[in-house]
C-alpha cells in the first residue's frame, strides 16, 4: 500500500517520537482514511504552531522590556559612577581650599599679633610723651617739634588701629569661609555616600533583571524549540499527505491547492502565486506540450497531433559552441525510462525555442539545476512530468527569485525571472514579456487568492 518513501516517513515519525500514539496505527488505514487522519492532525499542529507564535511574540516582548530595563540601569550606573568621580574631585578641591584657608587664617593671626605689638609700642611712646614735664619739653625741643611728633604718633596709632580692624575682619571672613567649605565638603561627602548606595542598588537591580532575562531567554528558546518540533511534525505530515494525493495527470483545483500548500510549507511561496504560474504555463498540467523532438542534431521536431514538421522545437547540442537543451533532455528522459522522441514538449513560440517539459514547463538545462534539490526533499527520482515534482520545482524556482517575501514587487520579479530569466528587465522584449506573461499571472494570482479564501471557509 505504501511507497518506500512513505514508509520511511512513517518510520521517521515513530522513531523521532514527534507524533501522537494514535498516528502509529496509520498503516492499518486506507489511503483516504489515513489522509483524513493526517489532515486532522495537521490542523491541530497548525493551531499549536499559531499558539507558539503568540507565546514567542509575548516572550520576545518580555525580553525586549528586560533588555531595555538593563540598558536603563546600565546607563544609570554609569551616570552615578561619573557623578561619584565628579564629586570626589570636588571633595579633593574643597579639601585643598580648606587647607589654603586654614593657612591664611594662621597667617592672619600672626599679622594681628604683629599689629598688636606695634600698637602697644605706639601707646607706650604716647604715654611716655604724656609723662614728660613741660619744662623738659621746652628745654629740649620747641613746642612746634613736640606737637609734630605727637601728631605723627597719633596718626600712626590711627593707621595701625585701622589695619588691626581690617585684619580682624579678614580673620572673621576666612573663618566663615572655612566653615562654609567644611559644610560644603561634608555635604558633598554625604552626596557621594548616597550616590554610592544608589549605585549598589542599581547594580543589584541590574543583576536581578539580568537573571530574569536569562530565565526569559531560556523560556523563549524552549518555546522556539517546541515550535520547531511541531513544525517538523507538520512538515512530515504534509509530506505524507503530499505522497497520498497521488494525482497521475492534471489535478482538480482542490488537489492542486493541496499540493501548492505543501510546496508553500517547503518554499514559502504563496499557493495562489504558484497556481497562477502553473495555470499560465500549462493550465495546471492540462497542456504539457504539443510537440515531439525528432532531430537532436538540429533540434527540429513535429507537432504531436498532425505530424507537421517544426524547426526550433529544442535548442540543439553544441549550438554556437554552447551546450544545448537536447543533451540534458535525452539524459532526463532516459533516466526516467521515457522515449525522448515521443515525450511531449512545448512547441516554439514566434521567437526562441520550445522544449519546455511538463506542468511547470522547465527547459531541460533549468530542470537539471533543481533536480537534486527536489530529490533531497522527496527522496525519489524527480520527474518533470509528475505533477507533484513539477509543482515543487516551480516553487523552488520562484523562491530563488524572491517570491517567498510575498510582496507584489518581489513576486512579480520572480514570475518574470521564471518566464524569461534573471535578465528579463534588460531584454528588448521586456514590455512584451510583462504584457503577455507577468501581468496576466499576477491577475490570476489575485483571483486565486479570493477563491482560496472562499475554499478555506
């Protein structure tokens, strides 16, 4: 009942213990029952994945909040460190000013003592002059000279008294200055003590938040891991459903959509866009070519339904010294057990060559580029005429062109590259390509988007 690949998938599911026990009995079901069971399990897993996405978003917000908090605390600590350093500089400067002021006070006290000594000398001299008898004064010097000396002593006494008052005022000023400096130094030291305490508290808070961040990060990684495991389960189930579809020829739209959903899980390309491209290429596999190759040397062939000879059915070998498509085409068909001369391929258009293969209309040289990747995913020899392989290869091609970004410009560029190669925008046929292929495909994709939304309902 099962292909070798599908058995491998079931064995891997069981061995990895990623699926529920009830899935282990799938081997006893019919293909239709198995597909229904798997689709139900896939629905449940997709709900889990959506829940994980919500949890991841919530945890990511918590991480960001904690990281912002750590950033703020780190800046607060750095600011406090700068303020502490600044305050310590101020304290050192105040200490120097206090020392200078103390020295000035000591110098002022000495000046006061000196002034006092001078005043005492003057007062003794004046007193001695007052004690001298009048007769002695008259005999030794005239009244004029006596009074001049007395006036000079009195003037000197007044000057010294003023100097003494000034020095006392300076001493009081310096003492007040020292008191203010002491108070400022004490206030600054208290400020430093407070800032140091704030720094310690901020450091402790940062450490606490960092611990919370570690816990949150662990939880975040755990949820991501669980989501990855669930996605792996879903991917394996999609792969099995993909295998069970078993469409040998052109699929119905519903079958094509199921295949396209699987391809999206692998490539990220929207089902509507992939279906639009394949509709434009082959009407979802209904038209895979109307010509046969007949002459590998020239690349000529015939129309399949009337035998009319046609040139340029496929680019021949060695044309212009370059490898053609014929060589790869013969290798591909031979490996698949097909007759290269009775396998349908596209007829040439009004320009260029035909030779495109299968529902996705790959030319042989391009198919070779994606064959190994398709094999890695399916585990089977890729066949460009197999509807599932063709869908998957087309999705990979569109992904390479940027379609997985799922915005209009990226999808349009991918569609144009699918049709005309990466250099389409520099081609002289650019406007024709866009008119005849690019815009129609995007319109079909828009219509399919609406239809798929209805189908999902």
